[in-house]
C-alpha cells in the first residue's frame, strides 16, 4: 500500500467475491486490492514485490483477466469476482502439480503470481504455443531466474487439462 | 553409537581428501523427478514469509531516511509525528536507551550505531523510526517529522575519492582519508616475479575495465518482527544466517541467554547473500525490540523496494591490468591493481582465480578499498565476482591479442598454483580422486552445444542476413568448492509408521536443499524417498550451514549422511536386541539370533541378507504408539492379558545426532579440481547498440549431482541473473545531488522471460569435489561467472572491447565510435 499523503482519505464498504466466497469489507479509498487481500483477508499468496506494477507477483484474476492488485484500488472492486492463487489451489488446477513437478520455484516469492497469470492464459487459450506462454508471462519477474521451467509446466498443465486429468 | 562408524565420520572432518566412504548404490541421489518438498506450499501461496507475519496488536515500523548523500541531523522535531492518532512510538537517535554501538549482524560481529545521526549516503536509515497501528500511519508520521540537516560535501567517484583533498566520505569512522586499507599488506597477493614473467612474454596487453554498481534485488524486502514474550524475545528474521541473528540478539540489553531466545526463520524471498551479510542488517530488529518493550506490542519493521536498493555488489570498482603471454598462449605474468568501493566485508583479493585455476607462475594483485557516498556493498551471490571478471578479461584480451581461440588458451593454462595440469593430476591421485580433466570435459560438451567449431570466427567478421553482428563468447573458472563450515543434524524414526524425520535449521532461499538432504538420508538409511522428510527447525537450533558459501550440500550433506549412518547402525542394533527391557522383563528381539551385520535395510524394510524373506518394516520395529505412548500395547495393559510380556515390545527411541566440521578452500588448504565453462551467442545491432543474447550454454562440473532439478535451477537462474548484471543492471546516482535515480524495478532492469533466447544446462560429474560423494556446491557460481561472459561475446561480434560493465547500448555505441 502506498498512501498518497496529499489526497483526503474516505472510507466505504465494498462487496466482492473472492474465490467464490462473498466478502463485505470496509476499505479506505487509498487501499490497494493487494493490501486488502494480503493484510485484511489473510490471502497472503498475492505478494508485494515491486509495488508499482512492474513484476506481477501480486496478480489476481478479475473477470477472467490477470490484474495487478498493487495497482488496483480496492474501492473499485465493489461487485467484482476475484480469483487468487488460493482459489486456484483449492480447485486443484493442474497448473499447481505441473509447477511442483517442473520445479518452477526457487525462493517462491514470485510463484503465485506466475500461476495466477498462467491460469488466466489457460482460461482464455487452453492450448497455448510456447511463444504465447512467453508473451503471457513476460510481465512476471523472477529474480531467481526460474523462467525456462514455467514454459514446460504450463505446456504440461494445458495437456493435462485437455485429457481431463485434474492433477 | 558405533565407535567404528563414528571414527569413519571423524576421519572425514576437515575433508582434505576425496570421500573415502561413498555408497555402493544410489536409489534416490542423482535421480530425476524427486518431488521438491516445498513445491506445493510455494506454488499455492501457502508458504509463509516474514513479510506475511501478522500478530495480534502488531505495530508497523518505518525508518526516516536521508534525502542527502552526506548530512548530519542538527535538530529533529518529532512532536507532530508523535501526536498523530495511531502512532504508538517514535524512537529517536538521541534516545537514552540506545547504546553508542551494538552488534547488528554482518559477516563478523559488529559494533555500529543503531540509529545514526549522520547519513553517509542518500537513503540511509537515520535519526528516527516510527511505529504505528498501520504502515500507512507510520508513513504519514514520517512525513510530519521536521529535521534540520547540515549538508556536507560528498564524493561519488572512487578515483576522485582517492585524490588528496577529496571530501571525507565518513569522517566519523575514517577521519584520515577515504582509502580504508592503507598500509595493510593483506591486500596484496603475490606469487613469483611478474617482471621476470613480462620479460619472458612475446606479447603484452594492458587495459582497464570497470564494473558498475549492481545489486541483489531480494524479492521479499528486508523486514522482521520482534515480540517480547514476557521477559524473552521471539523474533522473525528474513536472514540467510539465522544463527548470526541469534548471536547478535544475545548480546543486546546487557545479554540474553541463547536458550531464552526464540528465532523463526521462515521461507525467504531470497537475498542472494546481499542483505543478509550487510553490516547493520539487524538495526531494524534492535529498534523494534526497544519499541516492543515500551509499547508491549509486537513490532514489524520493513524496508520498501527502494530501500532494498541501498546496498550493492562488493566488486564494483576499477581494475587495471598488464598481462603477458608467449605466442602459443602460455601466460607468463599477470599484474593488476583494483580500486573497490564501500566494502562491508573484509577486502577480498581479485587475482585468486589465477592462482587457484592456472599454471601462471607470476601473479601480482593489489586492492585499494575506497569509500564513496553511496550505500555499502557486500557479497552478492558471491564475493568472487571480481575474480571471475579479472580471469575472463585477462584471458580474453590475451587470446585476442595473440589471435588464438580463447578455449585453447584456457586449456593451455589450466592448472593450479603455478603448476600445469600434469602436476594437478598427480595431486588428484595422491588425494584419492579420480583423475579427470574437468575443464576439457566441460569445454567439449559446451562447444558441441553452442556449435563453437562451426560458428566461432575472428572478432568483428560475421554479419548476419538480418544485418546484425554475430558474436560468440566463452569464459571459465573453477567450481565453488569453498565449503567451510559446521553443521549439526539429527534424524529420528517416527513411531507408528517408521518414517524418518530430519531435524535441522531452516534457511531456505529456494535452492531446494531440503529435498536433497532427504535424498541423502533416504539412500543412507535404505529408505524410500517418500518416507523421509525434512522438518525444519524454525529456530536456529541444530545449527546448519546456510546457502552462503555454497555449503548446503558440501557441509550439511555430510552432516545428514553422518547422522543417517549412525541411525542406521542404531536401527540394526535395535532389531537384534531384546526390547522393552524393564524391571518387569523384556520381549524378544525383532530378529532373534541375528547380529546387526546380518541385516540391511532396503525400501524401508529391514531384512536378513542371507534370507531376504526374513523381513520387517521399519514401522514394525518402531512400533505402535498407544494411549500412553509407545510403551503400551494396543491390546490392553500387559499384566491384565495374563501374558504380561508378549505385547510389551517397546523399541528404544531411534534418534541419532551428528555433525560435520571443515575448513574449506578459503583457508588455502585445498586445491580445486572441478571446473565450469560457459558459452554465449549474441547478435549486436550496430545502429542501436542493443545486444541480443540468443543462446547461453552453461556447463558445470558439480562433481556429483544429488538433485538434478535443483542444480539445473541454479544454472537457469544463475544465467538470468548473471546476464542481467552483465548487460542491463546498474544503479545510477545523480552526480550533482548524490541521489539514487533508479531504485525501482521499472528503471533498474532485471531480466524477463524474453531476455535470453535459450539456455542449455549441462552437468558434468567427475566426482572430484571434496563434498560427500565427490560433490561441490553450485548455488553461487553461475550468477557470479556469467556476467563476465557478455564481454568476450560482444567483442567477438563488434571487434572492439567494451570494458565497462554492464554492457549497455550506450557503451556499445561508444566503443563503435558512434556516441
Ligand atoms: S507487486 Fe504488483 S506488480 Fe509488482
Ligand atoms: S522464485 Fe524467487 S523470485 Fe521467482
């Protein structure tokens, strides 16, 4: 959360759905969605890495699109349907096991953001080509440099989705 | 404990020779596809990091930072900040409870001010820290602090800082000048006679190169949480070396016994050495401790992204070289002088790799350590980065001047301590290692993968159909067989299911070490990999080596193995002796009439070697735990059954504790035998200066692979980080104001998925490492060696040297005479 000290802060109540659960939260007008998910709701999978829209570690899915939650004001999410990595895990999406198998994580700080972005890709394009995967994930930074492993994992997850295998 | 096993273990302490006691068969070690034990947690967001910690009543603390590169606080008015609702404490530099100095971490013990009143670089945490109900309120309060600063003159350029009359960078600590290591002989490394070597040379090159400031970018920003549980502290640290934190905390407030301090070291969004080794890295914890005591509430302190940029890689600086060689490529002398900047660690020589890797008989290197008004620097990934640059630059420049293939020049000079490869091979034999030519194996594999023989050309001679210039680069050095350290590990066999639990400290930065420990223990115990688990002790008990100095496997691997060997012996003994021996009597052994040597374990089953059908699972031996613990049978109280002792088969606890201790290569006690070689293919656009990295081939002789995916992960990750550091990453300061200009991830460019065309990872296993089973570490090195690789690749493309790193487009254009 990066408060702007100059702007007067107001408070409002928002209603939204996160991973299928309905929430009613009082938020300040300057609170980011990342702050509300991570600190207020305890969904710590959305990580703050750069805090300015440069890394994708805070990605969540809103209405089918990957969105940077550090650049989104919570107050604008009234009525929205949000999916986080916790929901993707709960649904046993094949991406999760493919990520474990291909060792796509080192420190793991960026990993949830990658999974969220990859899930949004597969929702839209269930058989992405390698280039399409790279294009979709290029906004996700990984300082540990795990990039090549993600491509293998997303391809495998796509394959498993086709075969209807949950994991 | 078998004294025989123990004496074998002790024989390998200070492992100066090859591993005399490897296993005969490996079922899990070196196998692909071992599921990583932290994978699911990390993929799903369940893995918790210090940044995620929230405690009831927790306060959030943020530091005041200096707007100037060198300034003293003359007065500080914190009254408005204190009056802001939600602010619970403002701790100031002049607080009577703050000592003049404290041990605040770093490589060695330190004695530094907790909250200084003088800033020596822009962005330094000085003067005050505010704790409030939220981060937002703390930030707001910081803006309400009114500080009166006295600005001082500053200097940013290291060579200017060395001039007489230059502004003093830190007059408090260094009143006599900005060179911090004057007259200290340790900063000169010398072998042979360089003047004699130059006289023997047919060709001499002289050049200068420089390394700009790059930094680690820990994905999780520095942070920590401090809580007093009554009298004693409970602390969450993001630190590669949690035991150092514990030691530092124990020295605070007049002394706190180690056993009263609870440390939690959760998963860490890596710091690549960096922050963990910084002097003052425990400053936030000290302030949090004072505030937590005053307010009775837990305190979380944290840096933001920009503040993580304040420190950098310790090898930044300027290097001058003169080197001579014979026409056939035999190097006769290397002489260098280096000016390095703001080192937070003891000065580390930069010509070590010439001594450790080559037959060059005459070597001289002198390091001058200088202060400038920028943040401190420390080992980032590894302190040997300057050595890699120097070896690479000297070899590449000489090969070019002689018109020789650089790979051939490397092979020609491979050796150690002034001796050639024949001598080195003799040492391998003496120490019991297999005699293999590691560099040769590495370059052969690497050359084939990159297509060296077909594609290599003289510098600046190949233009591609797309109009760009094509270049191939090569670099090499030894593997990281540093591995000094000590480690303790315990393993127990669980009741009920007979699975094994390894107990050791956690300092996870993502290298997948915990899975590798399980692989070692599984093979040593004869267990299935799925029956072994690493249960990290979040406290720094069971002191184990951390990822630093590539010691995870080379030291901890031994400790795990030692404990597993003692435990296996214990299990087999327990299987042959009477069980449940008490005053009531005892039960017969699991394997009556057998001796431990008659038995073995495979796939988690104990069996008689001469009669494998005589078998019992480990679970059957460890026994069921009843309502009153393992001592009671599930079928009721023994004396009520009428057959008092039949059910009463308590097996003693199966628990072994062991350790490893070794000095490592740094103390100049061992020769390095394993090598690595890296290749790169680039395309350079002459119009824009853009360098496109098409392919990287990274070849590492790790001695022996324990965990394939872990090793390959380090190769991929090292290549990405290395290429970022060599090509695009540079922290830039405004020369007029001394303000850091690009402390964020939009303007400081770390590599994305699209920044390298492809990476081939090749692992070589010569078995010539000093670690268990002949391994060496890999975590630090690829990212430390590959930044240098871009230099020869770009030279091969454009035919001109770009000797200022990172090799950004403007520097390429300058070399081409276009800027
Ligand atoms: S934290 Fe949101 S994009 Fe980096
Ligand atoms: S795994 Fe560490 S940042 Fe990606």
